[in-house]
């Protein structure tokens, strides 16, 4: 899906240059701050959802659906699909960084169409697997728009490995934000690469930090003592 949206991004680059010029320095700061806030809020939602999810649930499996238990606490007490909500905010945040409203609309619509079928299939599976519990939970919990007043503290144990699996999303943001700005200024507006590197220290710092965290997360996921930490957290 992200690759299918690449043509729309390139079409938006000229418009982005015009919009950012009209916004001025203060306007650009506001738009970028909002974009960063949405994207990283989405990532935090995903981390919060998987942090206490039981083994075998909220996974990245692509071959078959499985659900040994039904998540109804933590993030799942206020929204049925927190992972899709988080990913959607990440997509929208990245698109918003270019400041082009119709690109944000296209990305949001494409994502909604994409995940609607996934949610339908997953919920049909959960209805069959938990014929009593799922309809009861679904009747009081919204699908994609959270209702914070329904919050129930998570009952599971904190899982370091599950949280570290979200390093992929963090790395995606760390690459996407600098890359889009690089394309706009260097490819579209003709700024030299050397000048871009010299004037965008924060973008490069973001990239370096996310790469470092991603590497550390990969190491943590393969260390045996990470399981010991999780068991201690459960205790």
C-alpha cells in the first residue's frame, strides 16, 4: 500500500513547495509539529497495545489468524483495533508533513479502504472463536474511534519483546520525515545535497536516533535475558 501511494507523493511535491512558502516559518513549524505529534502518537498507541497483549495476540502473523485469548483491557478497552488506529495516525502524520491537504485525504482514504476489509475479516474470525465474549465486548467498544472513559487497566504482564517489535514503525518514521523533506528541497526545489545536510541537523539526528533504537531493539529481541526481565515485570 505505501508503494502504491508513491505517485501521489511525487505529484504533491510541487504543491508542497508552494504551500510551505506561503505558510512562512511559523506556519511550517505548526504543520510539522502537528505531523510529528500525530505520527508518534500513533506509534505510542501501537506500543501501548502490544506491551501487555497476551502471547499469540496482536501479532504480526501474515499466514493465518490466531487468537488464544480475547484482549479486552488496556488499549483494547477503549478501541477494538488500536494497532490499526495507531498505524493510520502514523500514515496521516507522514503525509501531513508535506502540508498538502489532498495528499492527506488520499492517504487517509486509501488506508481506510485497506484496513476496513482487514477489520471485517478479523472480527468475523473473533466472532467464531469467541461467540459469547466478542459480541459482548464489541457492543460496548468502538471499532476505531477511542472512548477513553471506558478505560480498564491492562491485566497482562509487560512484554519487552513485543514492544521492541515496533521498532519497524519507529524506523519508518525516522526515514520518512527526512526523506520527504529531502525530496521536496533537493529534487523539487534544486537545493544541493550538501546544503541540505548542512541545514537539516534535526532531520539527520532523528534518522540516526531511530536507526540506533531499531538496532538495539533487534538485539534485545534476540537476547535470552529479555525473557527474564519480562517474567520479573510480571512478578
